[in-house]
C-alpha cells in the first residue's frame, strides 16, 4: 500500500511569522494516516524543521543544485537542504523549467545528486494549455518522465507530481477523467521502465488549484496518491481540510 502524501509548496511565500501555520498543522494532524510535507522557502527550512520536530510533518526544499558544492553563488546543494532538516526536494517544477530554463536533462541530474545525498525527490511533469489543446499531453508527459527521472529511483525515494501548467494558480482544474488518464499513464510508464514492484510503489500526486472544495473528488481518482498544493498550503485553515480529505480517501 502506498502511503498518501499531502505536500505543500509555499513557493516564494513566507517569513518567520508563517511558522505559526506549521504549529497549527502539527497540532491538528497528530494522528494523520497520510504523510504531510511542507516545502517552505529555503531560509525557513531550518526553523520549519525545528517547529515540526516530533510531529508527522516532514520538510522539503523547492530545488537544489546539480553539483554537491562549489562556486555557484546563490545556489543551494542537496546536502545543505538535508543538513537544514529537509528530507524531500521538489525538482523540475514548471516555474523552474520556465523561469530558469531547466531542461529535463538538468532535472534528471539534480535528481541523481539529491538521491545520492539522501533526499527523496518529487519530480514535476505537466503540459501547457497549447500542448493539451494540440492533443499532445501524453507525449509531453512521456518525454518529461523519461528525460527527468534517473535510473537510481526506488518506490521510497521517488514521487511524481502531475501539474498541468494551465491549472497552476488559475482556479482551473482538469476533469477527473483527464487526471485519471494521465495518472494511469504515468503508472504504466513507471511499471514498464522499473518493473511493477518499483513502479507500483511510487506515489503520484496531482497539483494545480487543489482546494478544500475539490480535494475529495480529486483524491477519489485512480492512481492519485495525494496532492502537491501551492496557494492552499499557505494557511493551515486551507491545508487542514485537504489533509483530512486525503486521510479519508
Ligand atoms: P496552486 O495550488 O497554487 O495552483 O499551485 C500548484 C503548484 O504549483 C504546486 O507546486
């Protein structure tokens, strides 16, 4: 059985006062059946990890560098994330692919480095609206998967997040049929490449405008093992009902 995962990506939001949201989440979900993960901005990781210490909440980074150390001003290594208290890192988010020109090849190299350092990786894939309208969604996903996922993965160290770019921060959400089609496709691709033992244990998250009001419906879709949530993860009052919906899915 795959343990469900409710992951929050705070993106470039939050300073010290936001840690109170983590205290609230930790208090409200002591008996959660799902795994809970928050990926705050890097300067908050250490304090976030201390805040949730002893609770079921894990902390993750939002990116890391391909190299383990060196002359890369402003960048963060996988080992630094781990040292600060993170156990996960998000890689290949569409905002990084777009804003920083990250290719699938780069994402794959980062994933290899992060896994070698001892982090679990959440690799993001997803099509643009133009690609969906051109009926290219599954081809795009297949290419991103084969390009971004390294060979060294296991069911424990890999999570895939399907995040259609057009659904991120827009309030638009694919139909449950569309989500199911892509998640079933990702599962089949992982099974084929890694065998059903590994493929069947990788968790698949949906991301893109997940809210308290639509979470239960999304969590009922086949091969959806949780969510990667942006805006609605910033406040405990929004993220809590999403976690509760996952617990009962
Ligand atoms: P929203 O939940 O704000 O649409 O963001 C989704 C996302 O990009 C999570 O990584």
